[in-house]
C-alpha cells in the first residue's frame, strides 16, 4: 500500500491517481529547501564516501571477472545464457555507478567526476553527452509537460495528449500500454544504445564526440568479438539478446517506479523547488536491499532534492525530509516495489484509454466479434 503523509491536496498526491497539476494545486513552502538543506548539512550528509564507492567498484570488477571466467569455462553451451543474464545485471550496476559519478557523488571535484562518468557510461555502451543532457533536463523539471524528456512519447505515451495522437501499431500498443510496458523493456537496452549512436552521429555539436565514439567502439569490440568467435552463430545472437533484454528490464524496472504515476505538472505551473521535487517523486521501501538493488534510486525524493548526495547518506536524509514534510503537510509518497509497479501499469493503462475510439463500446465489440 502506498504511504503518503496527509496534506491539503487533491487525491493525485497519493500517487494512485495522477493528474495535471497547476500552480494553485501546490501551495509553496516558504524557504523549505533552504531549511532542510541546512539541517542535512549539519548532519554531515553531504560528505563524500570514497570507501563505499571503492567497495562497489571492486564488487562490480569482481563480478565481471567471474562472468569472464564462467564464459571461458562453459565453452559452447547454452548455459552461456546465464553468463549473458549476469552481464545484463553487471552493466546495470555499472550504470548506477555512472549515474552517481555524473551527479558528482563519488569524487571530490566536478571535473574528476565528469571524466569518471564519461568512462563508466561508455563501458555501459551509452553516450555520456546524450544521457547527461537528457537527465539534467529531467532533474530540473520532473514530470513537467514539454520540459521533462522522460515523459516524452517513445512508443509509450505518458500523457493523454500523446495517447490521443497514437495511430497504427503505436496506437494499438498505447491502448493497452500498461500491460505492454514491462515486455517492451526487453528492448530498452537496444533503445538506449540506438539513441546514443544517433546522438553521436548527429550534425550538431557534441562534446567529446570522438572520445566517446572510440570508447564505445572499443567496448562493443571487447564484448562482441569473443562471443561471435567462440560461440556458434545462433548461440552468439541469443547471448547478446539475453544480455540486452536483462539490461533493459533491470534499467527500466529501476527507473520506472520513481515518477511514473505521480502528478504531471502543467507547462505553465510555477512551483517552488522543494514542492516540485517532492510531489513528483516516489520512494521505494526496503532499506539496504532496495538500495543495493536500485543503486540508491529507491530514495528518489532525497535524490531529487540533493542530487550530489552519496548513496550511503540518503537513508539518513530521508528521515529528515520525511519529518519536515510531516510537520508542514507536504505529501511524501513511499510504497513497496511491487505496489509501485502496479501503480505504473494502472497509470499507463489509464493514459492509454485516450487512444481508444470514444464510440467503441466494449459490449458492442463482443457482439461484433460473435
């Protein structure tokens, strides 16, 4: 069940029935962010945690070494698909680390974090310049129509206006997109690689274009060459397919619970920073295991308020932010992982209703089929 601190707000604040929010829906909390930030800083929660990230990096390197060893020992066997699935998980964990470096959570200086993020993102097979631009716009305006790229239509429609315009195959998918959402995530890994490649091949200015192209090309060479050299062709394609599918599902299942099904903010709404970030974000309960599984994204409210906060400090920041929200009647949404998936499916299906023929009666359709 979803937990939301009571507030004088429309039902959408609970996370169950998202609506288009305007300025009058979210009363501003004067100096809220400043006050919470001061308390968080006094608690030392902006301090870096280099030992933690060193251990995470060592764990990922060890897991990758184990996967390589398993690949060599198994040889031409369909059990190689287990290695492919393991690589999908490892690359997702690496993506979490790249995400934290991009937010300057790991190293002590901004340029050093940027360089680390560029390398780690390339190891995942993605363009850092593309992802950083997209993700920065999302953090500035989460769930805001016309400004958050994460709610722009991309097969799935996240707002009714896009669903209404869906035609052909996309229209058929949109009408039941909630049920299709998780199966479609098996293609998300391929989709991320495609967008990165298209960005790097574009004619516009791209910072570090050739460095990224070189690193990503080297990454795919190291990954694909052994697979296609040492495995039969069909098995090699299956190996790559499983790796991409697991990577896509894991990535999508980690990011989807954060904002999907939360209030969508109108393009003309004027909201204070604290309200905007808290009201559009959803936390996932579970403690340490959820933090490990989701790379700290389970503390989405705190991550959006303090994007450069190291992962180990988010749990303590949660207690401070939650208490502040309780005292000031600001809705703070937190639910279980499984319930969040139910909310996402329900929300997407509700949006997809806009793509259906308003004159198509389900009862009439039954007789028509008969």
